[in-house]
């Protein structure tokens, strides 16, 4: 069996348990006996599956990510403006 076929079979097997997995997560989320951390984790997993992962805002950390994005924009998007 090839690697690609094995991965497809694993994915298919995992997906066949989707309903059960969601029910377990909902049970944990609703359980008053579960720790708050477990309840939040289950709720987060459910929301991620249903709505996708939330986007993360970029923070300006001095010489961090935001400056890099501005530099990329200057070099790639507006090359005619030079390195301002």
C-alpha cells in the first residue's frame, strides 16, 4: 500500500468517527463534573470545527511583524516608491 493511499484510509477512518467525537466534545463542554479548562477546550474545538479557527491580529512589537509587513509591501507592492 502506498503512502498516499494509507493517508487517505486514515483520514477516512478518522472522519467516520466525526459524529461520535462531536458528541463527546459536547458532553465534556456541558458536563458540570469536567474541569473548567476541559469545558473550554471542548467548546473551542467545537467552534473551530464548525466555524474555522479565529484569525489572529498582528501586533506591532517594535521591530516585529508589522514592520516586516510594511517592508514587504514597500519592496513588492510598491517597488517604484523606493526603500522609504
